[in-house]
C-alpha cells in the first residue's frame, strides 16, 4: 500500500495557497516527504510534512479571500470611506448617539484592557521566565479538606538545594507587611522582604543607584525602591541615609508595582536564625510543621521540564511528611510558573499582587457585555432606518455592486464609527485616569499608567475589532437584499421582522440596566448597614496611634497621666477592623483543631473599648496562672472545637502540640473583632499578653467634652518623649470605615459601570425616540387634525416603551434577586432587609428615566403645527 502525505494538511495547503504557486510548492513538499519516508520512517516523515505545510502559510504564499480583496482595493476603499463620512455627517444626531454610546463602553473597556495587559506582562523581565517557578504547598487534611498555599516551611529551601540537582538557582524570601520604622522623621508602616543572597539572581529589577547584589553579599544595609526614595528623599541621593532603626540605605531599585507580583518597599538580607520574643517560638515557627511565612522561587536548568520538577518535588514532600510531628494533614509540593501567578487559581496566603482567574474572566465578560450593549445601539438605529437604507442598497446593487462590496461598505462605516468612538473614549480614559489610579493604589490591581506604543496599538486593534462586530449583523442583512425587493411592497414584511429584532435588543439593554441598578442599590444598602452596625463595643472617642516600638511603653505611661484620657491600650489590631493573623488551635489530647483568627491585647483593653461579653470576665492586670495566657473566644471557635458553650470557661487550648498554652476566661459577643463583609463568622481568639513585639499601635479613649484639648496634650507628650515620633491619630470610626474601603470601592465600581451601561441604554432609547418622532410626524399631524389631544398622542407613542419596560422588569427582577442572594446578600454576616423594596426602587428609577426621555422627544413633535407636516401631502 502506497503511503501518502496527510490528506488534511494537503487539502489545507491547497485551500490557502495561491493557484500560481500551488503546483510547484506542492511538488516540493511531496518530494521532501518521499525522501524523509525512506530515511526517517512514516511517523517522522508525516510530522515533518505537517510542520512544513504550516510554515508555508505565510503572507507571500496564501491567497487573500475575495471579500478582503474587494473591501481593501485602494480605489474602492476610498469610495467606502467617503460614503462612510458622508452618512456620518448626513445623520448627525444618530451618529453622535452611536459614537458617544460606543465611546462610553470603550472607555471602560480600555481600563479593563489595561489591567489585563499589565497583568499578563508582569514578571516578564526576569531572566529565563519560561523555567522560573514558585513552589506551592498542597495540603490534604484528615477531614478531607484540601487547599493550596503559596507559602512553604522555612526548612524547605535548604532541602531542595541539597536534594534537587535540577535546580540552577533558588531563593527563599519572607515578607513583613507591617514593618515599622522612621524615615526623615516620618513614622511609617512599610512592606519589607527578607531575602537570601540569590534573590537578584532569580529576580531582575532595574538598578537606580548603588549595587543591590553587593549590598546583599556584604550585609551592608537596606535596598529601597525608587518610589520610596522619591517620596522621602526628593532631589537628593538616598545612598548612605539612615532609618530610625539605624539601618543604612545601600542601593535603590525600581518599584515592583506594575511589573511584578511581588510587593515591597525594602529588601534586606534575611537573618539565618530569626529572634523571637519568646525563645520557644523558634522551635514552633522554624519547623516543618509551620508553612505560612516563607516563599520559595527557583529556576531549573534548560533541560528540565515542569513535569519532571513536580515529580521530584513530590518525592521531597514524602520525606517531609515523615519528618513532621503532626499527622493531621499531609503535604505535597508542586511548581507554579511565574507567569501564571498574577491570574491564578485560588491559592491561600499568597504574596504581593495577584488576582484569581475568575477576575480575568470577569474583565473579559465585562468588555463583552459593554460592547454588545453599545453595538445594539448601532444595530437598533440601523434597523430603524432599514427602509431608507434598503432602497439605497437596492440602487447600488442595480448599479452593479456585489455582496462583498456592500459588506465592505457597511463594515468600513462601522469601523469609522468605532475609531471615532475610540478617540472620544481615549480622551475620557485620560480624564478619568487620576481617579482610577487613586482606587488602584489602595486596591490589589495591576495597572500601567503610562500609555505605551504597544498599549495604544492594543486600543487601536480593539477599536477595529469592535467596529467589525458592531457592523456584522447589518452588513450581512443588507448584503442579502435583492435589487428588486428593495422597490416592492414585501419589504414591509421584512421590516416588521426587523422591528421585532430591534425590540428584542432593546429588552436586552433595559434588562441589563435594571439588573445593574438593582445590584448597586443592594450593595449601597449593605455598606450602610455595616457602618451603622452595633459593634458590641464602644467606639466613640477612641483614637488609634501608630508609634515606634522603642517608645510604646513610655508613651503609654505618659498618655495615661494626661487629663481627659480615660484609658490607653496596646493592641495588635482594632475591634471592628479585623484580627492580627491566623493560627491553628486545638484541644489538648484531642484531634479537634481549627484555623483561628487571633489578636493580642493588654489589660487596659476593657477600659478603652468596654466590650460586651456573652459570658466570663474581663482581663485583669495580673494573670491567675502565669503559665497560661488568658483568652476570649467567640462561639464559632467553640463550635469548631466541639467545646460545649455552657462549660467552655476554664478550658485550655494549645498550638500545634498537646501542651496547654491558653485558658478561656471569656466568650465574646459576635462582631467584636469579626469582619462583617465575610459570608460567615470566623473562629476568633483574643489573647491577653504584655506589651511586646506583637503590638503595633496604641488605642486611646478620650472624654468627648475635652477632645481637642486632649489631642493637643497628647501631641505635646509625644514630642517630649521623642521629637522625631510622628503624631498621626486616627479615630476608630474612620479606621473601621477605611477597613471596608475595599467593599466601598467594589460598590463604587459597580456604580460606575452601571452608570455607563444605563447611559448606553438611555442613548439607545433617545435614538429610537428621535426616529419614532421623525417617522410618525405625518401620522401625528393627521391625528391632530382629526381632534386628537397631545396627551393621547404621547400615550400612543409611549405604549410600546411601557410594554418593553414591563417585560424587562419581569426578566430583570428575578435575575437580580438570584444574583444578589448569591453575592451581596450572602457575602456578609450582616443581613439587610426589604429585598423587594430594593428591587422596586431600581425598577422605578430606570423606568422613570426611560419614560422621561420618550415623553420629552414626543412632546416636541406632538406640539408641532400639523399644517407643517402635511403641507406636501
């Protein structure tokens, strides 16, 4: 049996190759195939043939489709362009509606495109990114729960260096997101990376000043970002400058914002054996059992693939599982390519900038929805003018125009509209850029504020694609019209079907608008309910003050002596704002364990916040048992650890071992330290300990009648203790509000999008109302001659709009209710009421806007003198 080249690829080449070149090139391909068949065998010969065919598909070889040739033939393209501008100018109002509606959608799409473009571009500057990986931990617990964590054990880096010869270079880092220090008299909370000497072998950040590699090797000091240098050392060289802690700046590198998933202000060489406030903590945190603070990145040799690396990591994980003391879960290690970190699957305890893959899909869906809604306006107005346009197309076809030329004409028109809308959208994009950047700076998004050439090309290509999509349906419809049908009466039946299509598109637009306005109303109601919640502690008159560690105890003592100060408490985090971090708690000699949010407070916490307890007692200055730390817990923690509520007081708890460390002396009411924007209450513990390295701030309760005078005395006392200490008090109410800024930004983002979507829909309604008013001028004139009143004429023209609104409400309300139940109404432990009222408000608001637009447009026509409209009849 004769062996022939793959038939699919042979047909593919024949379909795409220019006829003048096909015979000669096909002969060369078959000749090479027969040679390889003899020398290399059938399998390799066919593989080479496929590869050669694909290599042949290049511009000089492939034939151009006739429609593209006809559309872009120079002379014909000029005619299309002239006709496009002529139609645009002839129908100024409809053109303006199309352009501004599309510009609104494109403006938002540009921000979304920028985020996608920036996100896909991060970490591309590092050497050999194709073989650069992060090691992540897969945890399988005995209760069947699985999770992925970006962090690893502090001991993993050294073990991988020893056991994996496939690794070319490895670096291990530890982030500190609340490192407190002083720069030029400013007390700051900075983001610090503690790294090893290989950090700059793995990651590349442009050097601004000094030598960062030498700084790490010489252990000489801190490496800061150019952003930090510009902010606190403007117009001067920061090299050699000192922090309040005594550390010296040795180098300056570019900021990671916008170019890397890492997030830091300072880089320093890590201490091989960290010092803890409690020496026993070293054995706990620097062990195989603890895997929540170190991150391992590595680069393999060129010959090592990811699958091979994962196999070796799996072997290491088996050894680690044997070394761990606890057997409540098993570990497995796997690699994650660095270019997959920004938009990744759900990975806990991640470092720096990242977003779930769902966020990428949301951005793409957002762009799609906005552009479809804006394209509907073009399609709607094109359909509304179908009879006029059909006659024009019919005349052109009689004159000899082909289908491809008609399609080319319509598509060129829509591309002109799209490019014009893109120019307007770009101006709006630049106008809103400062406000958007302010949101991004406080969020966790990557965004490139610099408009690069490549980004402009993305915007331009995007506008052309939008034009093609928007004009596709009208182009295909008009291309199918026969020349004779354009002048026959059956065009009316086609127009009726087009009207039904147009009504369907309007329903989609209004339904989407109603959905958006209901979601925004519900979100705003939720945010208001959170801020006005009864927090189960006193928040009036409490201010929070960040102070340096060295001054904390002295300032606390000094503040307590000031008249007007009720109490001062050193806290690791504030009630109502959230907890300090997470740990694993268990009952001694039991398998019951739970991940717990915890915070640390001192004895004066009760005086400052006056918390409401369900049961138990307040913290006392002297512990009854110095070997145990007194703690408060919430009911959720008791439930997770299977501790009965009525006998919980006096129970002891431990961390990672069976040695008791905490004793329960109180049970908190809900919402003391809980986040209210979480879907459920989380297990929480508040520990009573002395002032140590855990403390980050002082909470001060001030009598309300002496607020201003007391604040002045506090500032004076601060400067007396340390003249360089910054005095920046923040009221607890403001801290709580700031902690929910993410939710507020989410709701504001929905508001902005809803305004854009509703504006697009209203512009579409305006265009349709204008067209209806123009086309029914003579009908209205006849009705007025026969005695019809203006009110009845408006109701006649309004009837179709009201029916469309009712249909949109019947579809949009259930969809909104289902969405809100899965998101806003279920995402928070605080529940809002009157769901039906929220939906009704959205429906009435949008309906009123649409009805107002239609009435305004029809009123003008209804008031006109009928003799003017009937003069030529």
